[in-house]
């Protein structure tokens, strides 16, 4: 799952750093933010770095970039730093609009997950009792059903996020 750094909002790839549970600092961080925040925590016993709000997306981050437009200073995260601030009076986040429909590939993967669930259940009910080593066939069918359920469940969660029914912050709390 693609996530972004809680310190500067840069998109993180495979390398995600998070603090140990004893530090009680939530979120994933890039390497440079992890070093800065960890050093601040080691020096002071707590985080003293201020969290500032991005002028565009109105989310709080530790490290923001400063950009100047029309002799005004704007503090922006890594994602929003190249935006135009002609409509600076708007207080709502400038995020892409919510799509009206679910993407086709997502629907196909969810359908494949449902198909795997049904096929695994049918395999356990129809084929496994007729074979000699039936426990092996029960395990195979159960794995098929489980994989189908996990795939379908993941697609439903992602669908809800895309359609705006569930926010990402709620999803992180559920994990």
C-alpha cells in the first residue's frame, strides 16, 4: 500500500520507517524525517518540532517547504509545493474529485476474489470427500476460499476509500 511520510508528505515506496512502540510517535516516515525527529526526541525527551499546517491540503506536517507567490509566503508539503495559490481564500483541501464509479480493474479483482471463494467452497464440498487424501484437498480448498475472501475484502476497503465513504485515517486506526 502506498503511503506518505507523516513528516514531509513525500510518497514512500517500499522503505517505510516507523518508531518503536515505546516512543509513541505514530506514522510512517522517510529516512531524513526519521533522523530529524529521532534526534529531536533524543535531545529533548519529547518532540519539540512544531507541526505546521500545509497551506494547500490543510494537513499538519513537521517539515514544510516555503514557496513565494505574489510576494506572499506559502508553506507547503512535498506534494503541494508546485500548486498555484491564486485562490488562497479557499479553506477546503484541494484534492482530486471523488470518482462517480468504481474503476473496472478493481471490480474485476473483487469479482475474481468472490469467484475464488465460491470455487474453494465447492472444491471442499464436491471434490475433497471423493479423494483418498481428503485432508490435503480440504486444505487446498480452504486456502482458495481464504485467498478469495482476503482479495474481495481488500478491494471493498479500497473501493470505500476511493468513493470517499471511509477516510485513510480511520483505516490506519483499524489496522
